[in-house]
C-alpha cells in the first residue's frame, strides 16, 4: 500500500531533509509540499492525501490551528506534527495526531512515526471496505459449479437442507450443492425471510403452504416446490408461530 503524503513547513532545509528521509521509505509517496499554512490547506483540499507532516510553528497560521481547519474539510488524512520544540507534545495528541517528531530529524524516529501512521491508515481503510461490503445487500446467492459461479435469485429458493454432510439449495426447478455451511446461509438469509426450522433445514417462509402439528410439540410444514415435509423442531415452534402470527 502506498501512502500519499504532504509536507507543510515554512523552513526550506527542514522540508528538504524530511523529504529525503521519507524517500527511503518504500510505502511513502510525497505528493506535495507547502511552505505556509494557507498554501498547505489549499494543497490538502486539492490532493486529499493520506498523511500530512505538519510543522507547528509557521508565520501565517500555527500547525495546531491548521489541523482544526483540515478537520473541517472532512478529509480523513492523518497528521504527524513536526517541530523544534517539545512543549507542544500534549497539545498535539489532544488534536488526535498520529505522532510528534522533533527537529533536527532522526531517521529512526521518522521511520517509526511513518510505520505507526501506516498501521492506522491501513486499518481504517480495511474497516471502511468491510463496512461497505457489509452494507451491500444483493438478492442473489452464489453457487460454485466446477469452474464457474452461478448466481440464483434468493426469492426462487424454496429451502436449504443438510444431507449426508452436504448442504443443498432447493429451488422450484433445481437442486444445487452449496459451498456455504447451513449456519453461514442462515446468517446471510436470516433477514430475507428465511427461518431455521430445524438443525438441518432453512426455509423460505414465503414458500410455506401449510403447517400441521406433529408429535411431542413439534410441527411439520409443506412448502411450495418440495414434495416432502419440513420438520419444525419443538424449540423452534414458538419463534416460528410468532413470525407467522399463528
């Protein structure tokens, strides 16, 4: 992963030194430099970098003030403060800075700060991707068939059942073997009208035609497109009735 970084510092030699040290770090790509706060803010707005190395003491606006302006932009870049004075350390962390490095720069300290930023940035991007993936709700279910993947409409599924340690998905016209476990399918389809009536059965409630008492407090259901009867375990009956309103 490449981290796009910007350096904002009014001292030419400090900028040059930091740029050189960062050039030795393979995952850091310095995409811009600014020598004052206003220019730096415009640069961040345009480039939207992942990471900002921000000098605290600048003539037009302090790094602390600039960090608050960056926050207002809503750009999720991380900040590493740079300065020749260590009295700003507590204030730097109060504005949620990743790290704080002193001038003159020590290569080992710069590398350490960069690694810390990399870990935080990667973790946040992973969480964002995961949240995005989880937010997508498809009305399709994937079935692995040798070298191909078949997508079937969830609403066409009658029921899913376990038999001889295999999991089968029954539609009105076909039966497919699933690479998912019954528990995984319950997690995927639980909010799409499917109910685990038995340890071996996951049923599309919209396909149920009738329900009848069986024995010892259990029930059986007849389902569209399925010739047999689907058992409803005694410990599932109460929840099943509540869902169907019976």
